[in-house]
C-alpha cells in the first residue's frame, strides 16, 4: 500500500470512529476528499449525491451558454461555472450547477454562496444522472428561490426554462429545443441565448 493510500485509509477510519453523529455536510466533504478529481458531491433533498466527471459534449453546451451570457449581461452581473449554492447549516442541501449568474458584489471567498445571491442557474443533463437533473434539481432550485433555472438536454435536444418559483415549485415552464432562441425572464429580462449548433450526445 502506498503512503498516500495508507494516509487516506487512516483518515477514513478516524472519521468512521467518531463518537458523535457526523453531519451530512461533514460526510459530503469527506466523500469529496476521497474521490478522484472531477467528481461532484452535492446534498440534494437530504441525500448525498455523487456525479461523475461530465463528458466533453456536456462541457461544450455549458461553455457555449457561458460565452453567450457574458456578452449580454449587465456589468454588475457575472457568470460562474464553479460555485456551490446553499445555506451554511450542517445538514442543509447544497448544489453545484453547471452555470450560475449572480452579482459580482455577492461573490464570497468561500466555496458556498447563499441562494439569495443568484438570479440564474443552468444544468446540462448528464447521461448517467438524468433523473436527478430533470426531476430533483427543479425542486431543489425552486425551493431555494432561484428565479430562473434553464435545463438543456443533449440526449434529445430539449430545453426547459423554469421561472417564478413559489411554494417550492416553478410556476412558469417553457419548453423549447436546440436551435431556438431562449429569451430569459426577469431578473434577466430580455437576455437572449442562441442555441443554434448545440451538440447532441451520440447514440
């Protein structure tokens, strides 16, 4: 056994032998430490969810939306690809979207930012985690009060725009497809995202 592997095993055993009940947040953080680079750990609906490294096609869709957004956002807003959203409670949900928009002044020197800071999030459906992206993420983001949630699915080229969260659910849902122009509602009113040429997953 290598030195690194031995140290990791020792760390896991020490964590497992704790006498106090560990919080979900502590378990999630320890899980993230043990995984290879690129894996995403989130707490969704009170459960720890681990997602594998996305494919390059997945990243292409994210990158294209990012490029389109940054040229259209007002100067006080910024687009982020690596930021987690949630409250700081030890058992509170937190989620790491593929893309998020928030005011520059709301950025913190911390990996977790409160949901109130965000005006837009986007997820690209992953092949191996589609149910989470399609069914659970809208509930999580609506429950956090995120005003606009855009979901793009390269499996079939569908796009779902969620807005107006109320009582844990989005009240306005618009369905489109790759090639359409997505016109965002408030608080990003009239910001447009062209989706022509977005790639599909192969068979």
